[in-house]
């Protein structure tokens, strides 16, 4: 949707929709709002307030535009499921209708617990803290990473490592567990749910931790290493990738490069584009940079596995130097230490 309100005098798309919403009955308007996403509801609600004093001429213009657009449609599309469910239930009764509908109604393929979009991080944290840890893990894994990071920070320190560990180890979720999750969200005022679930993993756990502050990472990671060293290492690797090296200033990047074996540097830079390569070589002496360039040109095609292993070695060197306080990666509160 476009953002209200336009300054040009002509209505934007969201403003036209707002005028139409003001013209229909309350039940119809409510039914329409139930079909929208949270951001769309907020935008449309703001526009409805902004166009409250629309003139008759403007209303006529909006209606003419709506009718014109409707005539260009080759057909009317709608979701038939509510009507089919109502007819089946009235004809067969709830139990028999449910059995029939389970066989004939296509299953949704949504990948998220949509109700989470309607909850604030504090609300989600209260739900997670009060439920079984595995339910909490699935809930937080289905949040946007930035929201999940805030949720993690709001939870007690003692449960943060276990929760992140469970996110990293998530697998297929049983239908019974999905039903429990829907009930949990419904009990807390969730608006809508979809039956499919994202299954988490170490990359998702890493994204959640990246959404939290560095102080949270520094507190959680040591505990996670004690809980499960392999999972903690995988999360750590997913949090810090080769491109993060470019976040360093020239001084820190130069220090890191001097601690990397020349053979490793040649292999690692063989797999990057020219601009990234120049960024690394620009932090070296002209003589050393020329030597690396000559060495790369003299090499034939290189296996991707060799390149990735070399880049991982550079990342490991950078992380160790950062932990030792020799270099800084990032800036301000987001420094790696």
C-alpha cells in the first residue's frame, strides 16, 4: 500500500481504499481488515482517519475509479472455503463436516505463525517464558530476527542459552505440537495462524543472536559452549562470515592480514570479486600486494572447497585476534570482542 496522505491533492491508492472502507458497513469493513497484514491495517486505519472529511465530489471520483477497475476484471476471485464449511456444517453437523472437509479442502502452505506479527516483543517474551521451552523455541524461531533478538534480551539470563540451543536443533514439528502452538497464541489474543512452521536451525539461531545486543551475545555464547560445543561453534560460524572482514578499518584489516599465511590469503582472495580483492590488497604494502596478485594469476582454476576453507581460516584468525584485543571488528556497541 502507498503511504498516506498525498500532498499533491490526488488520492493515493491507500487513500482511495480508505474512502471505500468509509462507505461500506462496519461488518464489511471489519471483514476486509481481517484479510490484511498488520502493516496494511495500520496504514489503512491512518488513511481512514485522514480522509474523514472527504467531499462528495471526491467520493464520486473514487467510486468511478473503483467501478472502472472492476469492469476490467475477467472474473471475481474469492476464498470459497468459509462458505463451503458453513454449508457442510449445516448439512452434516460439525463432526461429519470436519471429516469431509479434511479430505476436500486444500491445506494451507504458509510458513509462519502469522499471529506473532500482531504481538510486541514483550508480549512474545511473556508467552515464551510461561510455556514449555520447546514451544518457546518454535515461537521465537518464527519471529522476524530483529524481533526475536529483542525477545531474547527480555527473557531471564538463565533460559537464554537453552532456548537458543533448542532453536538451533529444531526439526519437523508434529501436528499435535502445531495445534498446541495455535492454542497458545489464541489464548494470548493472536489474530491468525498458519499450519506450516519454519524449522529453525543454527543459521536462524545466529540471526536471532545478531538481532540482540553484543552484551547479550557475550553473555550467552560461553554458556552455550558449555551446553553444546558443536552447536555453539556452528552458530558462531553462521554469525560471522567472510564479508564481515570488510567492516574493519584499514588499520585493523592490515593487522589481520599480516597474521594470515600467504598461501591462505592467495586461496581466499582467489574466490572474491575484484573490488573486494582490492580492499584487502589495499591494506598491504605495494610490494606484498603485487606478490599476492602474481601468485593468484599464476594459479589455475581452484576448487571452491579450497577457497572456502581458506576464507574460514581467515575468519578464525580475525575472531581470535578480536578476542585477544589485537584488532576490532565493527564499531561502537557492535564491536566483536
